[in-house]
């Protein structure tokens, strides 16, 4: 996740340090069927900035963060994707932006 702020003009976006960034809800899917729910609402089972990172689904004072889900055993014969559905953050002024649903899914990988 990466946070920005609008300086004033159209498409005048710049990096912005948020007071917090939280991954609320994501899931892993195998062959278009949900397999594992994860995120702040599902036990806080995220890793920060890598599979060996600290366990947390919310990070304070960040411009960007990569959240990793729980480890799953996956075969090469199945189509696996991670879908992020809900995020929240508190911007640089402390204004809360709670529970933003993300309606765009990544396209499935080509074979």
C-alpha cells in the first residue's frame, strides 16, 4: 500500500506519510475459489514488508508498506491470486479513512 496527497491541481499527487496504514481484509484464492481470509479483521495474521517481517496488519508513520499473508502451500498446477478487499488509513493530518472497499481485482495470471 502507498499513500498520496493531492497538492491542489489535477493529477498533482505526491507521497504522503500517513499516521497509520491498515490492511483490513484480504483473501487468497485458488482456481477462483477463496481459500484463506486474512488481515486485521481475521486475527491480524499479516507480515510487514516480507514473509519474515514482523506480525502486524497496521503500520504507524508510513508512506508505503507491503503486507504479506499467512504462508500457504501452493502447487504450480493451480492458479493462485491474492485479493485485497478492504483497507483503512489515518492521513498526515490525523483524519481517519476507515473501511475503504476495493472493488478492483487483479486479472488472473496468463498461462
